[in-house]
C-alpha cells in the first residue's frame, strides 16, 4: 500500500469555524494507508508549502492529499510543490472541504463527518493514481486573426512583433473596421485616422503578417497547435500589385456599368424640369468633372437640406460615373443626408460629461416642445432632432448644437427660447 500524507488547511476561519480540525486529524490519522496527517492554518502560504515539502522528504510519502478549498483555486500551487520534491504532479489530489462542506453546513458534527468522508474518498483515489506525463505535440508557430478592425490590427502587430507569422483575414475589401469611419475618438478626441492609418500601413508592410482582405474563413479542422483552415477569397477583378485606390476601375467596370437599352429613358427625363434646371446649373457652375462630385453634392444638399435619390442618379448620369460611386461618397460623408431633414439640425450630445450633467432632461424637453423623437423632423420641416455621442466641448455640457451654433450649460427651461430664436418668430435670425 502506498504511503499517503494528508494535510488539512484551516483556511483561517473559513473551514475551522464549521469543521472540527482536531476531529479530522484524529480520524484520518488512523485511516488505512495514511502515513502522516497534519494541519496548518494557511496551507497555501509559504510556511504551509514548506511544511508539505519537509514531511514528504521526512516520511518518504508516495502520495499527497491536501484538504482545503476548491481545486480550481490552488491545485496548481500544490502540484508544483509535489514536483519540487520529486513526486509526479498527478500523485497529489485536493479534497474540497471548504466549498463542498464547511460553506454549506452550520452543524459542526455533521460538517466534520462529511469532511472526513470526502478526505477518505480522495485518499482511496490517490492510492490508484499513476504518474502521468504531459503529451507533447509539434506546434506550428502561426496565428490566424479574424477581423482587421483596430483590435485585430493591434493583436496582429503584437504577435508579429514577437516573431510569429500571422494570417490576418478581413471580409471587407479594406481594413480598419468601424474606427476608420469615426472623426474623433474618446476621450482625447484625437482623429481616428491619425491613430489608425500608421497601424494599417504597418500591417500591410510587416514581414510576419499575411493580409487577406475580401476573404472569409470557410472551414477549420485539426486540433490545438495544428489547426488547418480554408480561406475563401472573393475575386477582386483588379491587379492588387498595381492598384492605387484611385477608383477609376468603377467607371469602366463592365459588371457595374452594364449598357442600358435604348428605350429606357434617362434620369433627366424622369425628374421635374425645375429640379433638372437647378441641377444643371449647380453641375455647370462647379464643372462637369468627377473631381467636383463632393462640391456638387454639397450645393445640392444645401439647397434641399438633403440629397433626394433622383439627384444622386442625375449627377452620376451627367458626370458619366457609376451611381454606386456617387452614392458611396454621399453615404460616407456626414455632411450629406440621404433622408429629408429640417432647415435646422438640432444635435443633442449624450456623451458622458453631458449625460451626467442632465442631457437626458434636455433631450426630453426638446422632444416635448417639438413633438418629435431623435431621427424625426417636425411637420413644418423646420427642425430635425439628432443625438450624438460627443460634440468635442465637454466643458460646456449639457450641450446642443443647432446648425453650427453651440448652446452650452443648458437647463430644460432654456430650450423654448433657444428654439424660438430659430423659428423666425423671435429675435434670432433664420438660417
């Protein structure tokens, strides 16, 4: 029979308050196969660990049982002790007499009896344990990162800088994720591109990173350390080595620019003559060239307070560029609106600084006075209400911006006069 040493931890009062430690020592010390039984107030402490090492050497113990807390907490600690004195780490077992015993009982006698039973079971188990050796398998030192947003980019750079090869897979044609669409970042309000662009360049040029954009993970197999993945790459129809991102391929793409049947009327024939004359004037004044698309769209947006879909179609037709190209610009820049909006845009800041200073009450007052919710426009087309996460002037909170005018340190009672100044009925100037 193997020589088993049992070490009982008081865990301060966590175990000793409910379980009789002397009772355990007396009963377990006489149990068959137990060569040595001893207790200590904190067995996981340095003196407690040193005690176990000394007794294993002095008594020539073959197996060790530590009666203490959950194995998930200190099992690794005690198994390192076993290895330090020449025992196989799997010849040490934990008897959980805290979570499974002392913490769920109030009767000392019953708790002690149960603790003794738990320890006896673990003693019998450890008698049958064999020494085990961790399996060793060859590992391919390569990492797959899915998603090339700011988190995926930073993770890839950290791993690659540690000397490992990285496969970075992004389903979109370009990397950067949502952060690339932000104008400012919290809390410093730095330009997101100032932070992101250098990292995007580093990812593309790093010798340890293989970037796969417009690609998706199709299949994964294997096991830890030796996974095999299948990556599905969508066709680009361009030579990536020669691509500069100019966008000219959209103009001549035979897939996007399919020839239209002669009998289909142009967009110009389907819009009102007055709108057509206005659009022609704006396009002619800016120059009928794709380089002037932003200026043209800006003038149209200023006139209508938004970009009706037919105007986007007409601009694309006049400039002889794909509708998708013009729409991409119109939907990317925040100064353009693709939905009808009022003459005055009210933006209520709900950032942290404004929120804690009463921004929700300011928003509720505006909703009450105008009868609209965020994203809606008043029936007379005068006001559109929006909420934003930050307006970059936290010291003025709670803050709203009407068009380009900042109104800070507001109270709900201030809202009627602010709105009145933009309604044309007060002293304010119409904008």
